[in-house]
């Protein structure tokens, strides 16, 4: 399994209302973009969320959040959220909205 299709299916409706929404394969999973900027994605059965570096430390203190590190070099401003922390739709939506807000703050690509 490259990525959890059911998690991706739960994420899409949260993002699809944005006219800049797109998705593409990335990180061995799927990335969800707003205006060409990654907001979040699914890697294996985890959610990847891109957020403002100022929110990074606070996000890491939330249940189920950990450093996003595929290469041995942690990516500052990116967190990996475990499936256990995403069981409730409201929790998933909160994480995805953090990614959307960050992506919308960037200039379109």
C-alpha cells in the first residue's frame, strides 16, 4: 500500500470546495494542493500537514503528531499525523484546515 485510499477519500471533500484544489502523486503517496502549494497529503496511513513554521512546535504537541522525516532530515513546518489521531472527522478536518490556511497564505504557483 503506497497510501491509504480511504484516508485520501476523507480528505478530498474538505479541500474540493477550494477553486485552486488539485492533487498529485508525491512522497510515495498523494499530495493535495491549493493554488499549486501543498496543503496536506497522505503517506502510507498517515496524514502529512504543511503548516507555518510558527505553528510547528505547537502542532507537534498535539496527540498523534510527529516530525515528518522520510530521509533522516526532518522537514521543519511539516508534521505527520497518525491514524489514531484522525479517527474523528472533526479532528481530520482541523488538521486539513491548518494545511489549507498555510497553502492559501503562499503566492500561487
